[in-house]
C-alpha cells in the first residue's frame, strides 16, 4: 500500500549572510502510513518544524522529494497544489493562527468549503456538524477567536482542518500552548477522530512524554537529522542515543 506521506532525503539550507548558509534539515527520510500516528520530537532548532513547513509547502525544499499519496508535490504550485491541500491540512501551535481575528469561527471554517465549491447554506450546515464532531456547540460559530478559550479555539481549528476531509493532519506543536488538562482533552479528541475518520497524523512536538501513549512511532531529530526512531516504548525504554536520553530525562 502506498504511504499517505513519503519524505525522501529532504534537505533545507537557509542563507544566513553573504556566502554563508545554515543547513537546517539534512537528508531526512520517513513515511506515514494510512491511519498511522507518527511523532517527530526534538528541541527547538532541531529542524522538526522546518520539516513540517516543507511538507505543507510553506517553506521551499532545497533538495529531496515529498510524495503525498504517491504524487510528487515537492515543487507543485498553483491550482494543482491547491487541489492537494484537500488531502493534507496543518494545525498550528497557536489556535488563533488558524483564523482571521476579524471573522467569526464559523466563517473561518465554512470559508474553506466555499472555496471548494460548496454552496453557502450547505457549507454552514457542514461547519456546524464539524464543530459538534469536535466537541463544540454549534452556537460557538458566531464567536470570534478572542472570545473563546484556547482549548475551544484549538477544537475549532481542528474542525477547520477536517472540513475538506483530508487523509493527513500535520500537527505542529498543536497542544503546547495549552495547559496540561486541556492538552489531555485535545489528545483524546484527536485519538477519537483518528479512529473514526481513519486519519494519519504527523505530530511535531518537543515533549516525548506527551506522545508516549498517543503515537504509533517516534522519530527523534537533532541538528537537522533523524538520529533515532521506533515505537514510543522502544525509544523511551531503550534509547540508543545520548541526546534521546537527555530528552527523556528532561520530562520523565
């Protein structure tokens, strides 16, 4: 079976100043199967968010390939790339980043549907269904991002990401801005949605303990490279790298 996501020898260099570059991501390869939950963990600056941004096509790729459902999207642009966003959506660290602060949450969710041809009434009805699927009352659609809690806003952001029925969600530190109790609620929601909708997740995180009982597989990044991978129990119980042990010691 073709993976939902296949990343091959991904590389990213940033220009620092005249004649000098920074290698932020160096020869990263991995895949995410249908229905699989994969975490990339590492400290700030390890390259994990840059990988996510390249996959989401928010940052240009220096070298390597990104395949979404077997299709090479590495340099895809315009209308064709827009069509592929139906299959892949990003949930940000800050819930409010998913929404225009001048528009209601309902408008923000329904907008994506209307951009893909849904009629106004049908889009609004589907938006209300998505809110309820994510544990919110339909009336929250009338509120603005600043009028709801962080947990409610992140649930609405997840509803927005699900609007086009993607196969893959990129979750970039999607719970790190929330308190511990709300984090647990959001992870429980994501776990339920993954089972009900057969979603695949790529979960970008700095906290190995957070993904221990949530993900099927963990990739550890350090200085732009994947240095270790395995099931959470393998990585946490028997880490092969000193860097991974330091990550574990910092949170467990």
